[in-house]
C-alpha cells in the first residue's frame, strides 16, 4: 500500500469516528439532527404519567425508578439480569447511540439522567449523550412533539459490567487508608458538614478527607442546563485533581454524585473517575463501623432528633 492509500484510509477512519462519536451533552437541535440515524435510541426517563402526552419522536419510556437498586439502598447498581432485561426491551445494542432525556426541572433531575448515563456506560455502551435541559428544553426549542409510544424491536444485547467505572466500599476504604484518591462529596454543604443526613444513613458527616463540590454547581443559575466546558473547568479547578490519582464521587445514594462523575469524566475527560454508587448509605451500613468525619456523639444525637421530629410532626 502506497503512502497516498494509507493517508486516504486514515482520513476515512477519522471521518467515520467523527460521525459516530457521541457528545456527552446534546442541544435540542443536536438531538434532532440525530433522530434519523438508526443507531440513535432516545431513552425517556421521566415518570410514566408524562410520557404519553408528549415525548421526543422515536423515544422509548424507561422511568428512572427502573434503573435504581433495592429499597434498602436505591444507590446500589441493580442486578445484571434485571439491567439486561431492561436494555434489551429498549432495543439497545453495544453500538447504539443512547440519548437520555429527563424532565429538565432542576439539577437533581439532571442527576437522574447522569446516573442512567453512568449505568449504560458500566454496561458497555460507549456512545452516550444527555439532552441538555431535558424535555423542557426540547419543548422550549419548538421541536416536534409526538404522543404515544414507539415500538422498538427487542435486542439480543448481553452486557457485562465494566468495573473500572465503579468504586466499591472496600476500594473506598483502601483509598482513604492509603490517601491515594481524591474523594468528592456531591451533597449540599449541610450534609457535608454533618448538620443533617439521609434517612437511610446511620451517621451524619462525610468520608474522611473528602472535598465538597455540590452537584448543583455545574448548572447555569436558575436552570437545569449544564454550563459551558470552560466554566466546568473553572469549577473543577477547586478540587486540585492530580494526575495518576483516582477521583471517587459519592453522595447519599449515588444520584447527585452521578452529576459530578459526569462532569469530571465525560465533559472534562478527567481519567480514573469512579462513582461510589452506594455512597454514604452503604458506607454507614457496613457490619463494622467505618470512619466518618462529622459531628461528635452529641451532634449525631441532635441530628437524629431533628430527623425524628420532622417525620413525627410533619
């Protein structure tokens, strides 16, 4: 093969990659341009009651609750057989371009899309996007709205779990002991400081040595739209991430933390970013108590009393 043929092949390969490479965030116009591609599968994760009255053309409904774990800790990754059944029902293949559409109501709603994105990446699907601003942005942009559900052929995709995207409790404990990872708490400051806790967590506070970067920092003020990449880089700079060290994102149940994982790993391309899916509910439920940075015994009792009072009198 002569040099001209080699260059031609390289150009062709690059062009093919450019066509198929998925951007982590899509505008409504960007998604509209991709709807004619048979590889594109739009996954609507809104509550079932919203889907029939209006959705993105060609989308399939897979409400967020279907992607969550057991009631004891919904942050846990569901069993592989359950996830396999789900992705096959949605017609997903390994080479699909999956676009996740949430409601677009706020930063917490975006976290649902980020968590589904992470789950699909764990299952081996590489071409993934989130509709920036969710379904509300689609409507606001004047794009076509379809009513009813699309019929898609069931796939034979048999996913496997990519452990490189996951931080387990043992891995987090080892990272803390060896001081070899950057731990990022995605919760609001009141959780980080131990002033309150999730009802499923057995202690208030945060992981030892963690930095706090609330999940809602990544959004334009008063919106559910993700900031520009330049602004995201400025936000991430506060973490002082170091090359060669893992970054472990966590929250209460792996929901808010999925947004930090998405921002750092997918938008900014930071290597070695993992999600601790079980997060503080899993950490504080260990058979042998693990260290937590937070209020002392009296402070913990005060938090417990406030949570009890809120449940009893509200």
